[in-house]
C-alpha cells in the first residue's frame, strides 16, 4: 500500500519516509528516479520514556519540513507520543501531505485505539482527511492472497462524520472484483 502511494506521489516531489525500522527500500526508489530520502528516528519504545541521542519521530518530521516542502511518510505509528505529534502536525501545518499507517480494521477501531490505548479524544480523528482500509482477499482455498483497497472514507468536518467514498465489490476472481465509487454515480469512475 505504501509503495502504491509513493508511486502516486511520483518523481517530481521530495519524499521523506520517517521510520524507526527501515522498511521502505529507498535505494530502489532512487534508482527509479524518485527524490526520496531515508530518515531514521528514535525507536518508538524509547519515545514514551524519553532519552537517547536520536530525535523522536515528531521532532525529526518538524526538522525535515523546515528544509522545504516534502511528502512525509510515517511507516507505522506505535506510541501515544507519535499519534499526538501527528495530530499536532496536521493541525498546525496546513497543506502538508502526510501519509501515516495506523493498524486498524474500521473507523470504530481507530476511535477505540485513540481513546482506550493512546488516551486521546476521538475528535482528533477529524484532523485526518482520508482513512483507507485494506482487505486481504483470497479467491479459492489454495490461491494467493491479494491485499486490495477494501474501503475508503473522507472526513466531513462540517457534519462531523466520515463518508465512505470507495468500497471493494468482490467478484469471483481478482479480475471481476471492482472498486465501487460511492460519491457520484458515473459508470466510467468504476472502470478498471
């Protein structure tokens, strides 16, 4: 999913993956003409207690953004400090393109994680423009597993709700499955 997003950003913009474990193959992207860097940060398990010589995820993101416009990718958010920092970034730096991964299965699951695990109000979910959920799909018992876009929601701040804009309609095969466009009814929008 992250690889698809990087490809969609393209080779014209500066891309900064900020990660405590290097999972995005930046050298491979550079060979293909992407303007991408590798930014290592303090491990997320040290963030809660503080200390260490490395910068934490949010301090590094702020420092990277001072060097000019960039598309920032945070590979995975694992701590309360990181979640709070991402929300602060989204609220304080308008126009920033920030892609972050927070493992959850639904909008309700995200709300529960923010409130129960990280101790943050559910209203902070409205700082994110779009939520995308992947589905693991298998067509038959012994076939390969596909990771497909399952649902996508956009944030409607005025109505204070999340509007589903795309949904996977599973077919008999991967070729007959399609992504249903829910925000307007034009058949061409659903063609693959």
